C-alpha cells in the first residue's frame, strides 16, 4: 500500500517518533513524504521513503496523487493552533481523500488505529477497488 506522511514543522518530531514506533509495519509499504519530513524520518528509522518536493509543493504533489487515487493512506500531523489555516493549506488533500475514500489521520490516535488496521489487512479493500500504483511505473 502507498502511505503518505506529512508533518508540519512543529509536528516533525511527533511524526518521527510515530514512525519509530511503527517502523515494522510501515517498512512493508511504499512511503511517500515531503522532502524534509521524509529525510528526517529516514535518518531516524532507516525506512525507505519516496521524497517529494519540500513544503507546500510536496503537499500539492501528495494531493495530486490522492486525486489520481494513487495513495492508500494519509498521515497528516498538523499544528492545531490555527485551524482556519489548516483547512486552507490541506483542503486539496482532504477533499481528494474524501472523494476517493482514502483513509486520513490527522492525529496520532487516529494514525495508530489506521496503521494497526493496515497491519491486520483491514485496508486490503483498497487493493481491490484501486489497482496498486507503484513508484516508477506508469
């Protein structure tokens, strides 16, 4: 499955700790992240991550992959101090996840439930309704 990791600056440490905790599960999947988040998580965990552009441009690349139904799960850890800004910044990702029934976690609690479900095969239905996108394959 294709899993996207997005973490705002104030949540990069939280994303790193989460990925350390669930490294065994995440290592069995194709991971995508914005460049800075991807590099930080890779350095801490050794996970192979397909790094996209940094910052906002990488967010848009993930949104586009969600629009084309190429992502199966999104973990989005954001700063909760400005919720209006949150929706503005991530509306394309949120809307494309909703449109294509892509599970989206915006908190560690939800991310944990989804990643544990991923390990049990609870998201296998995505492989049935969505032919698997593999990096480098058209």
